[in-house]
C-alpha cells in the first residue's frame, strides 16, 4: 500500500510506461507511434521558402488586432501567412496580386477582423490589414504604387482619398460606398488596409485609416526586418519544439501543417483573436508549434502550463466536446465532439490534451483508440529532456 502515498513518475521505454499515479507499472497502448523524438533536417540547409515563412510570422507578431481600432471587430475572419513559393497568394484581390508579379515579395502576414455580421451587408464592418516585406524601401514604394494603381483602375467610380496625417498613403474609395483601400510604406514594408464601415462618408473612412496607421506604426516601431540576403538562414524551430511532438507526417515547412508561431500571430488565426490572446499572456505562452494534427504550446513553467491546459479544456467543453476516458497518465484528458465539424477537412472528432512540464499539446484524430495512443506517445516525448 506504500505506493498509494505518492505519485509515481512515468518510466519510459519503447514498450513500457508507468501509470502516473497507479499502484504498479502498467503497459499503456501507444500503437505504432514512437516514444522517442524523431529529429528532422528542415533547419539544416539554407532555404528561401522556410525563411519566408519565418519572416512572415515575425511580421505577424507585430500585426495590429482590429479591435484596437474598433472594439466591435472581435471576430477573426481569416488570415495568416500570405506569401507562398509562388508569391503572394492570400487576402489581396486578384488585380493586386497581379500587380505584385514583377516584385520580389519576401514575406507577408495579414488578418481580417470583423463584427461577425457577414450575412447582413447593412451592418457588416471589417478591417483587413496585410503587411508585405520587400528587399528595400524603393521596391516597397514601387509595389505599393502598382497595387494602388491596379486597384484604382478596377472601377471607374473610384476616387482618391487623402490622409492629412499620412500624406504618403495611397488611398481611394467609391463615393457613397462604405469601403476604402489604402497603402502605406514603412521602411521596406508595405502596409495594405481594406476596411468596410457603416457610414459611407469620406471623413469616417479617413478617420478609420488614420487611426489604423497610427496604431499599426506604433506596433512596428521597434521591428527590424530581416535583410533579403539573410532570409534563407532563418531557422523555423530553434527551440526544437516540432520534434517534441509525435511524428505523423512529413517534416516540411508549411504555414498550416508544419510551422512555429508566436502567440500573437497564432491568435490571429483563431475565431476570436482578442479573446484568446489573454489566455496566452496569462501562461506566458511564447510559441505555438503546429505539426499536422498536433498543436504544442510552450509556457514559462510547469504551473503556467497547468493553467493553460485547464483553459484549453474549458475551450473544448464550450465548443461542444464531451470528456471521455483518457489513458491513466496525470496531465492527460480526452474529449469527443458532439458532431463532426463540417467546416474543416482535418480530423476533429476526438481530441486529447497532454500537459507535461512547461508544454501543453492538443492533438486530434477521427478514431478514439488512435487519439489515446497519440496521447500516450506524446506524454512520453514530453517527459524526456533535450
């Protein structure tokens, strides 16, 4: 009975785990998943594609939250890294992307904030901010002018709109229409803003743009863009977070499938960015690693991670997940969705949250047995040291 007086540490091997607080060691099913890290070479050689992703996330860490300009804009309506191997491929209109064709866009990140009234055009408000990095200020200026000119010529009713506080901004609107497009260059960055308001007056749009640029430039004040010559040397995963997760797919840098985000850039990918960022701040989450069906959050210490794990569990319960039995390991909880999520193609029916040391990992599967096996293997990986 002496074993009941204390919680046993997990004793890990390729075939044997100890239940965290059990009476005696017990084998736990980890399926075919490895219990040891699987290092990758994705950061070894110089890579422009990888560097573009990393620099894009650096920009995302400085991107303005829309609710800072208008407190109604709390909904996240899309965004993220907008530059892929074939150039800019997100958020901008077709004519703007075409205008960027001759330019070497190094990186970019953007996000849309709205008031959630997408189905009601009369009440719909949004603010879309995208920041693009180019090799130098001269090319940034030329790219901004090309985008603004292409967008302006797309509709004969477009008219210029001046911003007294930012005379260098290139802005236009359609009189009587409550939308506006604008471009402003800062160093080698192009800030592109598109907004929709309820009141179709020029002074309303001018005020919104002015406040947006004022707040966005404040966020960028201490930002140092990576020189084009150094882009390929940027590391995706200097903290070795991706290899701390169970390997379930190829190790290839990808904005959605294999990436490391900062807390701010990751929050901008979520449904309610401004509501989720405080959760990250409370636990001092400084990085979120994404590896296919797994999401690792690194907190400042074990207690902060415990707090964040409890937050993750509350979020799941609020999203109509129900607790189910989990492997017999302290710090592991599992859940079943009430119904399949028809909005995403990825597996989301079952989820486990694993908390160990300063890490919290959320993982998904469409098979209940599989998600538990993943959790057992993930617990083992987090128990080791690097």
